[in-house]
C-alpha cells in the first residue's frame, strides 16, 4: 500500500471514531436522559483517547514521514500529484497538532476544561465572576502552555487562532477589526438617533411553537436542506453537527414570544448544514473531505441567515407563508414593516442576540480582551471591569452584572481562545461570496423571491462546499471572488441596507 | 495491577465501545435520516471490529491466563474470592466465544448476515421464499461452521443455543416444550369452541396516537421506569437497549386501530428496561454487571407485560385512567369486559401478535424446525411446506403465503439460530418468579390494584436485577424460588386464567 493510501486508511478509521463521538455528543444535547451525563462523559472521554491514539499512530507517522519532513512540513518526495500533496500536507498539519501535545498535558487540559466549564455554568447562574476567576486563570496558563507546544514561530495568539482559522494572523485580523470599527461605530450612532423609525414589537407577540416548527422546516426544505440526509431537532443551544455528508443534524430553539430567534437560528444552522451536506463524500475521512476553517463554515451560516434570510427578496417569498401561518398576529404588519422589524438595530448586552450592525463589535471586544489575557497584559481579576468599559465604548451600553457581561459566552471556560474572530471573519467572507454569487447568477434575488433557492445552493456547492479542504481559506476567497478578504464589502452592504431601512441621509 | 483488575479494565474499555455502538444502533432505529444507512453501517462495522479486538486482546488473554486454563475454563489459582472467581469464569466464557472464531470467518459471517437480512427484507415484501432460500442455505452452513469453532463437546444446536441461553441444553428445552404442547393444544381447542364468549372489537376502535402515547408514558412512570435514566421513543419494531444502567432506551409502536399492541409493547419493553436500569452500576463493564441470559431478560419483559399487564388487578388500577383518556371509545365497555378483550385467545399466523396461550406453540415450531435445519434433517427448500404443516397441527391455521408464514421473523436471516427458545423460557421463568413474588409480598396484587408497583419492582431489583451475571439462570431460579425451571407453573397459571375468562368447565 502506498504511503498516501496508508494515510487515507488511518485517517478514515479515526473518522469513524470521530463520527461515533459526534453521535454521542449530538444525543447528549438532544435526547439523552438527564441522569446519564456521567456515563456519557466516560464514553466520550474514552473515544477521545482512541481518536488521539489513531491520529498519532505509528502507522500514520511512518506513512507521513515517507512523504513529508515531520518538523517543517516540507515535501520529501516528488511522486505526489497536486491533490495528494495537499492531502499529505493537511494530514501532517493535523498530525502535528495532535502529536505536539504531551499525553499528560492533553489529559490535564481536558480535565480542567470540564471542571472549568462546570464552574462557568455555576458562576453564570449566580452572576458571580469571582468564583470562575481561578478556573479561568488556570485555563489561560494552560492555553499559553498549549501554544508553546504548537508554535511554529508565530505569536502565542497566532498559534491559538490558527487552530480555528488556519493561516489567519493576529495582524490581519486586527486590521480587519480596525476597519470595521471605524465605520460601524458612527453608523450605529447614526441609527440610534432615529431608532424610533423601526418598530419590532410584532416579533414578540405569542407564536405557537408547533407552528413555528413547521414553518422553520418548510424554510429548511425550501433552501435545499435534504431531510433524507439530515434532520432538525430542538436543543437548549442551537448547533449543527455531521457524521458524514449523508447524515447532518441541526438543532434550533423555540420561544413563544420570539419569532425572530427561532427563524434565524434555523437558517443559520441550516447554512452550516448545507455546507456539511455539500462536502465531497468521496473524500470522507481525510482532510480533503473536511471544511476549511471555522470562518468559512460561519460564512455559510451567515450567508443564509443574514444575506438571504434578512433580505427583502427572501421575505417577498416567505412573508405570505408566514402570514398564512400566523394570520392573527401579523394582520396589521405588511411585508416591508416585517422586514424592517427583523432588521432593527438595537445595541444589546448579549452577542448571540445582536443584530448585523453591532454583532462584530461584540466579537472585537472579545478579540481584544483575549489577546490581553494570553499576552499577560491583563490580570484575569480585572476582566469584568474592562469588559464593561469596552461594551460602553463600542456598543454604548454597560452591563450591570457578570451574567450579561463577561460570563455570557462559554468559549473561554473550555479553552477556546482565538475562536471568536472566526465569527466576524464569517460575516466578511459571507458578503464577498454573496456579492460574487449575484454577479455569477443572473437574477439571483428575483429567483429566490419566487422560492427558487437552487441556483444559489448549486453555486455554493460548486464554488465552496465541494472543495472540501483542498484549498485554504485565502485561496478560496481569491479563487471565488478574485479578491482578498476585506472589511469593505461587508461595510458597504451594511451601510446600504441600513440607509434604506432607517431612511438615513 | 492484579490480573483480575486488569480483566476489569480491559472489559470496561470494551464496554465503552459497546455502549457507543449501541447508541449508534439506537439512533439508526429512531432518528437517523433514511439516507444515512451506508455511512452508519461503516461506522458500526468499524466499532464492531474494535470491540472484537478489545475482547480478544493480548492484555486480556494474559490476565485471564494467570487465573484460568484457557482451554477448559478451570481455575488455575486459589487467590480469588467467590465473586472474583465468577467474574474470571464469565470473562473467560466471553473471551472464548470471541477468540474461538477466526477473524476471516467473523468477517464472512458478518458480511453474509448483512446480505442475507437484506434478501429476507425483499423476499418478505414480495412474499417469495425462493429468493431468500440460497441466503438461508449459506447461513445454515455458516452456523454449523460457527458451532464447530465454539463447541465444548455439546451438539451443534446446544452450542448455538448456549450463545443466547448459557447452560440450557436441547434436551431440557425439548422436554419443556413437550410438556407445554401436551396441555396447550387441548386448552386452545377447548377455548376455540367457546371463542364467541369474548369479544375484543373494542380494541380496534380509533384511538388518538398522542393520547395512546401519554397513557403509555403514564403507565411506564407508574411501574417505576425512571425517566431521569431512560426514555421511550417510537420505532418500526419495539426494542430496548441500554448504554449503562443510567441510560436505558425503549421504543414502542403506535397504531390508531390497535389499542392493545402499543400498550403491551410499552409494558414489555418497560420490563426489559427495568431490568437494565436495575443492573449493578458498580459492576458496569464486566460480566457481573450484565444480564444473565436472554431467557431471564425475557422473563422481566413478560412478567410486566403478561403477569401484571394482562391481570385483573392491573386493570382495576389502569382501566379508570384509560377510560378517562378515551371516554367515547370505552363508554360501553366495563372493566371485566375490557380485561377479557385484552386476553382473547385467537390463533394467528404471526408470532408477535399471538396471545399467551398460542405464543409458545409458535416458538416450539421454530425450535423444532431450526434443529432440523442445523442437523441437516431438512433441506431448506422444504422449509415453507413443513412450516405450514406444523402451523396447522399446533395452531390450527395454515398460512396462505410465505410472508405470513416462514418469512415473518428476521432472526434466521442474520444467523440467530437457538434464539427462539429463549422467548418461551422467558414465559416459564416469569410465572415462577411471579408466583414467588406473590408469596413473598403480602397483598402484592392488592397493592398494584391501587397503583403501588414499588413492592414488586423492589423485589425484582433485590432478587434478580441486582445480581447481574453473578449467578447462572439455573442458580437464579433455584435461589429465588427453590425450584427448577418447569412448564407446570406456567400451564397452571394459564389454565386457571382462561378457565375464568372463558367460563370453561
């Protein structure tokens, strides 16, 4: 067996275990009885260990070593074609990330992540950062140690961010955020002066949960979610997972007095799911069959959630159906009013409830703070105060307690430092992709205004989903749009949209 | 680490994988999207392989060898206490069953089981035994080969049955069936002469599915099913599985025109689930934490389904609630009429729809035929004709096609020869256990006639569930009842019951 086939085989085996682990995690969030948590944790911990063993096995290492310098990642052979080269290099990157960490450290980190997340849950419930502080302090230290093992020369934060957005640098991300901030802060201020122009009270009327559910499923079906190869369930926090391109699961949440939340969560997770369903099944089990980065994944969810789901043509299609579902609640609201209500800008404490205009400032705040923590420029004890100051500076409101402030997100508790920027990168990618789709597909928006979403999905499938990880994020955006990642398209989109909705000058 | 601890550790690890595999199988039958079957099959096949590797690992073998002669199962040490001895011996039995089969044979068998089951599905749909025949012929050959690897001196059929009911012999099972046949056949004939005395048409009125579901959940809750450590879902064929005593899943099926089917399936699977929930969690992952045999497992399901669920005191408790749920449908039926309707004896083609009186004759037919097949006394081609002859002889009706005849059960298609008798053994055990419970618990039936099921469940927990596999089936029945397994208690129970319901002389 050739080295490249041996790599494929070893990784495929690891993928079966990863799929099994993902099924167990999906079940845990959807159907598992509440008292089964301890047994499930044991099962998942054991599978995680096996996956780590497979991802660092001697057989994999030997096959990689035939092709690649294990220290530098440089090719050691000229026998591979272009795709094989890519496969080998990506497999090496994954191998290195697993193999660089000492087993003892992995166990310590995994154990602390579990403890720390539990402490966060409790602290958030009590809105008391102090009880979480020592756990976060230790987590920051462990993350620095982790970056030490993994670094290939970049900064600590570069190394951590690379785990979620391969190839992205702190410098590039900082420059994108700077550009966003310069135009977003004044835009939001301008909107706030005329905020009365949009009334969104219709969204908090009482909406029957079963009807919301059916409407959401109808939307998923319309945009091309394949229920033969996926399903939607309910969970406390919406998420998407996939065990194979033929088995993709999303969840959503429903609230009686919040029509917007479920709709957008359904579209958001639906976008993630379409990406997972569109990954090349023939490459399942090796890097070429996987998603490129969290930023690219988020671009797919945000494209369907925001670019499509919060657009005028989408509601031209969907509003008559929604109104037929909820005739009483929507009888005094016309399509344009509904569209404006869904798009109302309202500075809020909570990131996941933020509108398109303020969302990236929430992310920027986290991006700045986590760099300070990782670089030892901010004692963890001072985190809540700085958080609140920055909220006031960027968003214009000040949290009154830790729950609606620094404790709102789970990420840091389990060690996801460098993850937050991918949310904003996703927003930026999504606009550039969407603009290109509009150029490439004649009458795109007119088509989906009449319920035809297939042209857009086909385009995404061809240009993005089917690529798997055969290209990097920066190659992808260049291949698809001919341009590098930039904040300008996003800012132009947002300004034009809100100038319309709020009749700004 | 001591050898016994090493055995525990190795088996615990295998158990995590078995739990993961069981979650994947549960998901496959409940929520998995229809198009995900091929990917799931790959995942499960890989996990099965890993489980086999773990169950036959060098580390396990070495630890066992320290304690036990791997050929004979004789103890090689005097250092173990009684429970440790049992653990080691049971672990050796399990190890031997895995290790005795060559890997190549396991792969061939597993592959043929999958092909053959698909052929059965198709043949059953088309009611055409001939297309299934070659697959069954090959399966019979593979089963004989399997028994050859596994035999410790007993007959081929002994060896196969031992996989499902350890310790049971063909001779003992045959003698039990003979006793059953002698009294069941005339009893059923006698009942058929006065069959008009019971009318069960009330059961096929229209019953709302959601209400059936809620009523069933209420019954499960009442008998002690712990929804903190289990759940019930819907599936095409009701089943029970467990990933740990704290995570037990049952399914049931609902039909609008069949009130009895869902109710009894819920109680049946509920009985299995109570056993799984009551297994000793502190022994999870080793044989002492497992169930004894399929017959004992079935005794728990049949005890709740038949001894309790088809009894007068049960309906004294449950009928007022059922009537409140379906006031319109049940308004002309009183408790005694309903009890009789649920217990109506009606010879039917299909085993799983059979009443308590005819059920074991369905099993006996299979027990006789599968011995003929395994012993080369019946060409597979002649199976349908013999099946139909025996149906006429034992049950008094003759199938008119293969679907309602020889193709009705899936078991043989995937190689489960020697499995069927455990259904009848479960019925026999259940009556002996129940009779003993009545002796041990003052006013047992009066208690559950008033909704108090805890005394019975506590008794089962103490006497049976908590034992795990620390005793054999024959030791258990002797320990609990002071008697050996016998057909007489079952026959006495049945005759007394039906003499009442049908006012027989």
